[in-house]
C-alpha cells in the first residue's frame, strides 16, 4: 500500500490525495505538522532531504517527493494522463505554469495569512503576491472561457495541480468574483466522482 506523508492544510499534499481518491487508490496517510518542524527531523530528511511534504512512499519503499511528480506517477495509465503526445506536453505546460507562475503567489499569500501572525515581516510581501497571483488567475480565466478543462475534454492532472490552491485562494486574500469561468471550472472539479475536500484525510 502507498504511504502519503501529508498535511491537511497543504494544497501540494492535497494534489496526490485528491487524485488517489478520484482513482480509488488505497493508501495510508501520515499527518506531518510542518509548523512544528516535523519535516525537518533526521528521520523525515532521510525520506526527503528537501524537508517538504508531500512524499509518497511507493510499494517497494522508494520515496517520491514533489507533488506534481507524484501526480504524474499515479496518473500513468489512467485518463488523467492523456495518450496524445501534444496533450501530454500541454498538461506539463500547465503544471509548470502552476509551479512557476501560480503557486509562489497564490499559495504563499495563503500561507502568510494562515500560518503567520499579523505584523510578521512577510505580510509586506502580500501586495506583490496578490498582484502576481491575480495575473496567474487571469491567465487561467482566459483559457477556461472556451473550454471545460485545461487540456482536452476531460480533467487531467493539470486540472488537479491548479485546483489545489486555486479553490482556497480566498484564504490568501484573492477575490474570485472576477473570474466566472474559473469558478465554473472549480465547480466541475468538485463534482467529479470520488472527490474529497482538502480537509479530508
């Protein structure tokens, strides 16, 4: 059985947890208190020297970190990873966009507001994080105006990668009211059979 080193507040850890729920894959979940430094212990650093979750322990004991790498591993041979070469490249395009242009702003703004006390020096970053995050959300909105999902006619791991932090963007101070196509897409993901919310282990 797979073992997922997880945190219920982490969008990155939610990505593989959501995919496994959608695919009906059994796994054991181990909650890690990142605020208490549980991912910085020698025992955890032996699993992932980068000291971050999620980490998926494979059935042979291999440790696989990085949320989008885990998504790819789990999606192989499923409808969430397209057969078409161009479609696969487009899935990766959006997953790279998520890590470079979306997560550093949408996710980090949420982290600052949820995990740091008001007055912390990092609150000074929020205007920049919100501006760049809204730029990313606007790109997503424009793309979704003419389609239901990011690549093709069905959801892929690109959708799950982007959904994880977008659906809780309000917790970081983002107003999704200006993005109707994006909100409709969020509803489509939440309606998928097997869907679980971020707070469900």
